[in-house]
């Protein structure tokens, strides 16, 4: 399955960055994901990469991604080696221009939700779990509209922008494995209800 191309940025979109942080965990290579608090106004309850808007004092996407990972998950910036900044993507729904920043966790720090009002969960998700065909599915809206590929890992349903970006990263790393794209499930009502609040 191919991921649909992201729309081009438009004037007035807000600049943001996310950190795609790889490390060597106890179960092999992994990537850091967070789950946003269900009480948030935007993207409530959704798994995501650490990240957020770029502040003037951040000195660009890299600074913002590292700051957000520290604030949201306790990632010590001094233990992170930034590899590259990927091309900017546009999220039409939230009107954000997002720069993904790829990095290696040279010296992992203890992680925990930094802001309980913003982050519900943080997890190091093994690459092996992400590429396991048993953890892959396609999600759709109850209306029948296909929403795209998803992952069910660590008690999280990863879908939307984060799932699309994960697939691109797994493809680029040569990790992706064939999976049953005909395994389709409706987006759970609790997830749908949170998304509908935006």
C-alpha cells in the first residue's frame, strides 16, 4: 500500500517539528512514540512523535523537536545525535507545516509523560513490532471512507499522519514487510469521538 502524498503548504500555516527518535532498546531497534492526552483540544488521544510548534527561541525545527521531546517525554537532548531534517509536510486539517527530524538516541534517558495534561503515555516501540503483519491494519470511517494504514502496538492505535510518516520511515530503512492490506477495521468510536471534537 502506498501512502498518499501530503498536500503542499499554504500561506498562513504554522511551523512545527516532530522528532523521529531511533534507539537500541532491550528488544532491538525501536522508535519513541507518545500518546496525547484525551483532554486536549487538538489531536486528542492520538499517538504521535514528540513535537509541536516551533517557538522563536528554538532556533529552527531541530531545536523545537529536541525541546518538545524533553518536555513531553524526558528525552535528554545531550544524549541525542540528530541525523537529518526531512522535507516539510503539510497537515491540512490543523494547518501546520511539519518538519520531521530524524535522530539516534546515543545515550537513552528515562522517559515518562512530562505534562500529564498533554501527554498520556510514552513508549519505546520496537521496529519488530511495527513491521509484524499481525500488528498492521487499514482503518476506515464508519461511513466507509478509507482513512489509511494503521498500527496496533503497545496498547495504542497509531493512524493518520503518524502512521503515514512511520510507513515512509520503515520503507526508507528497508524494514517494512508485506502485510494484509485487506484487513480493514472501523476506527473505534472512542477514537472517532475524540477526532470529531477538533
